C-alpha cells in the first residue's frame, strides 16, 4: 500500500515538473493591404487572359457592401441605434463590430491590419499568415488550401455557414428584437441572390473549375436554406428564445404584428395546428427546404412535416418544451435529412416541382407575410434560373418571376393582393 502511495506521489510530482505545451498562437490576419498589390488583386481592371481577374480589391472596395460595412457605423442612423441602446459610439460598440468589421483579437493582427477595412479579405478567406505566400503557386488543391488555413469559400455549404452568422444571427452575432426596435433593419438572406448582388469578384470559368469544385445556382439556394434553418433552430434551442415573461420576438414572424391593418391579412391556416391569434414562428427557411425535400426525397419531407407540427404543438405548452423540440428537430435534420437532401443533383424536372411547391405554399397559406413573400420571390428567381442551367425550359417563367420580385421591392408599399396575382401568374406558368 505504501509503495502504491509513493508511486502516485512521484507521478503527481513528475507531472507538475513537465512543462505543459502552450496552445498554438492563432494565425495572424495581415490586412487588406497585403492583398491589394497591382500584380496580385489590386488591378484597376480585370484581365481576361489570367486565371483570376486580379481586380478583386477594387471590386470589393467600390461595389461590395462588405467594403463599406465599417463606414455605415459613422452614419446618423447608426448613431441613433446605439444611442437608443445605450452602447456609445457605433464604431466602438462590440455589438456592432461583430458584423460591421473583421475584428480578430490583438494577438491575431499583423502590422498592416486595420479595423477600418471593415469586412475585408480575411473575414471570409481566413487569416492569411500561413497561406498568402503559398497560395499563388504552391497550393494546388482545395485540400492543401484548407490545410494552410484558407476558408473553403468555393464550397456552398461552408460559405452558407460562414455568411449566416452575420446575415441571420447566432450566439456570436446576436440580432434581437431590441436591436431592431432601435432601428436596425431586419436580417434577410438568400445565398445565391446575395452572392449575385455582392457582386462576385470571381468568374466561375473553365480554369476556375480546374482549380476548385464549383457549385451552381440550385445548390447555393439549397445550402442557404439549410444554413438558415439550422441557425434559426440553434438560436431557439440554446436559449435565445428568452427566459422572462416576454419571448425573444426576433425568432417569430415579424409581419404577424408589423403589417398594415388595411386589406385582408387574415390567414387562419398560416401554420400547422396553431390557433388564430397566435404569433407564428419565423420558420420560413424550414418551409422552403421542405419544398425541396418534397421533390427530391418525399420520405424526408413527410418526416419534416411531422416534426414541424410537433414544434408548433410544443409552442402551445411552454418555452422549455419548445426548446427541447427545436433541439430534437435540429438534431434529426443534421443526422438524417441534410445528407440525404444533398445526395445527387436535382434535375430540371425536380427543380420545377420545387418551384411549384414553393408557389403553392405561398398561395395557400404562408405567402401573405412580407418576409416570406421576399423569400418566395428570391426562390422563384433562383429556381427558375436553375431550371435553365440544368437543361430545362424556363422562358415562360421569366415574366412571372420578375413580377413577383417587383412586388416585394418595398416593404412600405407592399400590396399582398398584387403579390398574390404575381403568384397566380407563376403557378399558371408552371402547369
């Protein structure tokens, strides 16, 4: 017994003397300036005979909203929002900096890094310390690039997950009803549409496809809806629903309260099993991805419908049960559904069925709310384009999808009846 005791003591003494390996230092962010040389990404015009355009810096600076994200913190609107919230100067408020600037910790900033660059190159492409010198000639494969710390932005799944933090909100990038009440616009996101509006600083051409796996319009849309669904359920599951008497309304349908009292806005069948007068959850991305599932994997769609109804059943009980059900649904989607929906590639006929289901859902129940109307309009344009990309006929869809998009351009002038007329035109074109 005494020998065992001495052995334990010696082991403890030895472990105390052996130095513990320090955690590796984080990769440093070098700053936009290290990418903006005229022979790298800082050309004033694109080159047609190169692998890359080389005007990426000026495209970002002059056309991309990410390049002006920092500047918006100095507007009167930004000062009014932080004043209402008691946060002080917007450009110093952490609640603003998490999305309006790339703000790594001080030890992860190189000598030329500037917070004032806003959402710069490394916010999306990853800290450049280990890959900047090698990415021109040495890193030949996507796997090598990722191993050196580069973010796989060419992968729609990775890109959607990365973008969703700021564009949809999460624990690290909170977007609350209180922030919106102070004047911040509601968050809106659809991956393919927002990529096109950015605008892209890359061309998906033949040599791009040789270097990186390319995704298309339909895949972008699906991954965006998956990321949006996961982000929404994660916030509900992890306590963002609120703990007091009043719930966190950012997780609910804004338009249930914020709509004109003129016109017929009564939609008794808005959500499954929810009595009239209750505020629906903001489950639009789940409804949209269920439309995809109905066309490509009906078994998954059926289970999603059951799970969604259970979510609303728990909504009628208490917040803790709603959190549990959100976690159960999120876990099932991650384990079972997402992988099955990503398998294979939906053909033009299946995409047409997805679009038909999106339009039917909007006409039958969910389409009267402005936020869902926006998502429906973006989905219609994206899916119509994707049908053409995958060899289908989409000429008859262009007029109706353009009319649908036009009907949701301005929230203050949104007319549900005009929107429903456009939906009717789209449904007729899909018959």
